[in-house]
C-alpha cells in the first residue's frame, strides 16, 4: 500500500509515475465507480467513465490547483462531469429493449452508493453544508448527490434555470470559503500543538 498522500501521488503522476496512478486508482476507484454508477445506472458505462477520468488525471495532473479543493474532490468532480457528459450523450437516443439476463447481475450487485455517500459526506463537508442557506444547500445536494443537471434542478425546484445556476454558483463559492476556513483553523490548531 502506497503511503504517500494524495498531493504527493498527484505530483508523481505529473512526472509520469505509473505506480502513483495505480496507487491513486486503488485508493479511489470504488468511490469513483459508485458515483458514476449512481449517476448513470449502468455498471459497464460507469467503469468506462472511471477509466476515462483516471486517464484524464494521468494527462492533466500538472493542472491540479490545490486552492480549488482536495485531490479527492478534484477527482470526483472529473468523474461526475464525465458521467453527466455520458448521460447527455445518451439523451435523445432511443433506448432498445434490454435482456433481463444482462441486467440481473447488475441488480444483484451490492449498491455501492452507501459507501460513496459515507465517503463524500466527510465531517467538514457536512458541517459546511449546514452553514449554507437552505436554497443553496438543496441545489448543491441535487447536483452532487443526485447527479441532476442545472435544468433538472430548476425543474425539480420549480425555479428559473438562471436562478438554479446562481444558487449552485453562490453555494459552491460559500461552501469553498467555509471549507477553507475549516482547513485554516485545523492547520493553525495543529501548528499550536492543540
């Protein structure tokens, strides 16, 4: 098991260290798959999305910006965006009949979403979400925990599309600020020896 932290792994990936990519994949592939599967509802396509996301990380590790969140947050946002892109690509295509024998193993598989939700809802994130105005918190939960698009959020909440986008943008900015304040407090506490 690789003991390097996420940032060290990402720095090594930026230097084209394949072992670091494998270590990051081992650390987060279940979480990433659970998120993609939750959005797509298709195990095969979810696996493709996760592989595509990790290849994107391989190619773009040097572009990671610490100020925009943790490596895990960055990785999950890549997976989420790829899954939604995949979902949009399917939009409008006619759905053919699916053989029940094909679906049975997927339905029998354990639902990984409980594990994903536990990982995503870290103590700091839950506390920061509680600090948001309700409208912003609900919009973020619909986007990130249910995988809804801006238009779907607007429809679900019965609000204009522009309002849904604004709530998400403002909520994410406020969430970011709250998480940064939490991180600064924890780092200053650690440096004080408390």
